[in-house]
C-alpha cells in the first residue's frame, strides 16, 4: 500500500467511532490509516474513560499536584496513542437531541463502530436497527468481550477476564508452577481489533460489490481463543492438557531467555532442529556438542535442558545482549536481544522504517507516536493529525458535515447538547 498514490483502500468513506478504552479506538485508528475519515463521538457525561482512568501524565505541567480529570482529559498518553487522526464530536447522547445528532451523522457515514457493553446501544437508541433506519446500507460493527448473544453476553469484558476465558492464561507461567500468570499485556484488545478490521474490510468489499450493508458481531474472546493453537488441538485430539513451561518449548530445545552482561539484560534463543543445534555449538565454541550422544535429539536435549541452559548462560553473561544476538545470528542461530521500551524507541531499524514520528499536539506540544502499520518502509506514511481534544471538531462536524448554521450550533452548546469539555469532578 503506497500512500503517495493517494489511493488508500478506504478513501472517501466516513466512520462513526463510538468506542472506548483500547480495542475500539485502535480499530478506528487503523481505519483512519487506511484512508477513512473517522469521527470519534463521546458524551461530556460519559467520555472515553481512557482519557482519565489511567493518569500516566500524573504531574504534567505542575509537579506540586496531580492533574484533575478535566485537566488530563486531553493529555493522557494511552488515549492519545490509540486515537490519532480522528475528529472529535462531544455530544450528550442521553439527550434526545444529542441522540438525533448521532443518527444524523450516521446517515452521512458508511461505517459505525462501537464497543460498549451489550445493552448500552439499545438503551440509548443507537443500536443497529436505529442506525440502519437512518442509513440502510450501513456497516455496523459491535466489538465486545463475549459477543452480542447469550449466555455470557453481559459478562464484564476487560482485557484480563477475556484472556482468562480464552485459555491463554492457563498456558502462561513458570514451568510446573501451580499458579498461572497473565501475559502482562491485554492481548484481547489489539487481537480483537485486528479481527474486527478483517471483518470490516470484507464487509466493505460486499458493500462496494453488492451495495449491501452488514451487521458484524465480533467478540474478543473468540479472537483470542484461536491463540491457543496447537495446545487446544492437543486437548481435542489427545485429551492432553499442556503444562506451563515458562520460556521453554514443547519441541524445540534448548529455548529460553538467557542473562547477559548488564542490568536486566537478556537474549532469547530458540533451537528448532539439529542444524540450529550444530550452529549453536559452533557459536559457543563447543562444536563437539553436535556429536555428544546425550544431546543427539531434541528429546534428549529437552531432558538435559538445565545443563545446556547453564552452559549457554555462562557464555551470554559475558556479552551485551546485542553482541550475543549478532554472534548467534552470524552462525545461523535464531536469537534476539530482549529490548525494553526505551531501546525500542531508540531502535535504528524501526527508525529507518518510520515506525515512530514526532507530531504537534495542541494540549502539550511535541509528541512521538507510532506510525501506520501499513505505511512503513522506504516512504513511511506521515501522521496527519494527533488525537483530538474533547469536542475539538464540534463545529467542523456540525457545520461542515451536518450542514447546521451558527445559530443552531450555539443553541446546542447553550443547552449542553454539545460540549468541548467533559463534565468531571475532582478525584
């Protein structure tokens, strides 16, 4: 996909983005990167909680005290990472006039996405049937934890509970540990967003070919359950429950993360087969490993994993992670330095591909954001806009898209139907 041609896949399409937290906003951001105009809709009384729920800029601008929700509503880094490129409309959906504005906007849009708890859209009168009445060929996507159908439709759907229900949680943890461990990352959100994007692109194809809209019901749990992969197949075919193995692999050996020289410094190594094993021995200066009968097969290497790990770490602990990675890869061993976020931000390869770009944000100045996933490489796609401040584009949307005049907009503002600030107290 070459953005320079001006022919992005979703050019000319408009999206109403009524989403919160991570999965839905990430989906909306990807739709923007593919060329769509995305309008984020929030209520002043019920905004996207990611603006305020996690205060990662807690002392921004004033070291004497933390920011209030109102002050940090536009500077939260989680919110700003997943909402760049969007327009913002602040409209009170509990007000009948606000609801009608949402439906009027949907009537002029091609796609409507939401990830609120099932029942919320029906309560506010912006469910699929309501939007479809305004725009019969709309593509309406609901992204939730467990889907829109019973029996678990109404279960609380944050990242950790969904991960628990997918089976991934049970596989993660230290070897032979009694207690499973969260992956450390809410995979349900980005994986669910990517599954939703795939479904949406198919629905766009259907719309363009047949002129028909779609209703899409995407569940994060459904998307995550596929991640269990071979472990689930092992259960269904053999009734074998795989144990937790930490960083080790059920077949590859040795495999692990090994301490390097420095504070919290590591390199990951995975030996897939006999060829990798011979290459590892050459890299570590022990070529006779390949002919040692104790290590002649993957199964025997798994039996001697602790002994092999100790030898490997004796070698890696004398080297910096990048040096170990380079030496191992030079011999053909799959290996990589474990990078922290600071190192990722400074990574020369990612920089050369345009993975991160600096842009100007109206609330706090220069910031660095991740670029489009499809516009990287020799000519990275520029980031055209930062994430919007709350209600920043009210007049652009009401005047430019809905065709309202200044008097009508001023009346809506005066009556609290539209707003450019959240309604929040101190916390």
